[in-house]
């Protein structure tokens, strides 16, 4: 259940601002400690197509493709993940209007990725146990370095995503 009011519209605007500043192409409410079924995304190259999915659900999945994913919640980690190549989704916009949309490519990947966040799942959960353990150790080392004030320079902090953005 969602109340569609000015507070929700402010939340959506704040989430879009946070996502663009990251820079990312998608953001789920849980990533900003808002436990509501809210997703914002913009997969356009020029950041001109902000989209909002409230109470989103995937109605159909078709095909599969593997693409490299990164996540604002798992910094500097990029791994291939297999997802549906096409999805048909139903959601509500910030005014409460129900819509359905067919998504392919990065938009399909992004919506699936963000819906996973709302279910408590990260993209690394699709990886092997060995790969997840390697990533966990890497992130723990980075956390310890930050806590000790010994953060590595940005050039050595980790790989940059080829597109310069993360989901």
C-alpha cells in the first residue's frame, strides 16, 4: 500500500537526484533506507528519461542474456549476471496511475536488478559461492582501510565500469 502524495513525489525527486549523483542508472528505496516499494531509473545515455516504478511487478519474462552489472550497494564490483532479455512490467507512477511497459536491454536488466533489491537480493547473490566470498573479503578490506583512515587513492580503489555507471 502506498500513499500517493507530495511526500512521495519529494522522495522520488530525492532518489533521482541521489541516483544521478552516484552516478547510477537505477535506485531502489531500500538502498536509501526507505522501506517502500519505490524504484527510480534512467537508462538513457543523456539522463533525459527518468522513470518511476512504484509497487512494480514483472508480468512476463522472455529469453535470457548475460550482461555485466555493478551496484551502488557493492562499490567497485562488476560481474556478469544472467537475466531475462525482455520483461513486461506493471507498476504505478508517482501519482498512482497504473501502467504497463515492455523493457529490453539495459532497462530490463535495471528493473530486474532494482526489484531484487526490494526483495532483499543483491546481484552478487547470482554469483558462485567462491566469487561471493572473494567480493566479501575485498569489501571488508576496503571497510577496514577506510576505518583506519588508510583509504587507497581512487585510481587504485577498483575498476571503473566501462559505461561509467552502475545499476
